[in-house]
């Protein structure tokens, strides 16, 4: 009797496992019925996500390798993180990416706060400071300077260049003219701003096109 019951339980377990495997892997019951995408900043970037994810309506939910799909999406330079989730009840798959947030353009490419450079399919519409630098460290130093400047000043600046973190220059619109500012490093910002304003206010400086604030206590105008 015991042996018969054992065989019966074994048979039931095999049938249950086989049925579950069929239900998950082959049956039309647990298939993808809806796919949702989120996090891509542009239509072109969303199209890139859809193409690389390569998930189709009607596919078996169990056959989606969520970790592999997420890993593929994270090879996109502008993607910081990716997460794939599926709902076994509704048949919905959610593909969510977290895009890198650019804080400037660095040597023609977008750059985030970590110094990572990337391109975004479809472009980036918001205005960003433009930085040309020898390396990422110098570029980040120029960006930090930009973020520390008061808004009424920084909105008039452009074309930041940095040969080192201690040698940062930029252009600024002053009335109808454009001035080149040799700023130096991002120290003594308040003093440099005060000296700059005092210099441009002097009538004799109405024709200058260059201000060197590397040493704010001994500025040079040309």
C-alpha cells in the first residue's frame, strides 16, 4: 500500500511539473499581452530601447530573461540603469530605464555629474553650458564653476575652456560686446565677481575684450 501511494505521489508530481512547464513555456495562457516603456527622454532613444530589448507581444512570459535584457539596455551609453518586470496575472511587461542627466556638453558630447560622456539619440533640447577641456577632470572643474556662478551671471556665459582645473576661461556677453574672462580656478568666486563688476563699470574699460581674474587682487584688462 505504501509503495502504491508513493508511486501515485511521484506520478502526480511529474504530471504537475510537466503541466507547469507547459503552462509557463508553451501555453498561450501566460503570454505577453502588453509592453510598457518608460524613462527614455526622446522618441529616438525610446526606439533604441525597444529595438535592443526585442520583446514582442505574444511571447511567453517565462522565456523573457529579464536580467539579460536589462544588461543589454545598460550597454547604451546614455542609460544609467535598466529594470525589467513582468506581471504574471495581467501579462504586462514593464521596461524602465533611467537616463543619465547631462549637466553640460564636453568636447561636443553630453556629460553627466560623474564625468561620463555620452550621446542621446534625438538630441538634448535644454540649454547646457558648453565645455572644451583637456580631460574629464578639467571639464568637471569648469562645470562646477558654472554651477557656482549666480544665475544672472552664468546665463550670459558660454564656451568654457579648461586646460586644467586651475585654468578655466569662458566668454560672457556684456551689453553689446563679448568678453573673454580668464577666471583661473573656482576659488574666491565672490571676490572675482566683485572685481569683474567693478572693472566693466569703469568708462575706460568700455573697449576692452579680455579680463584676467586669475589673481583677483591684481586683475589685468586688455
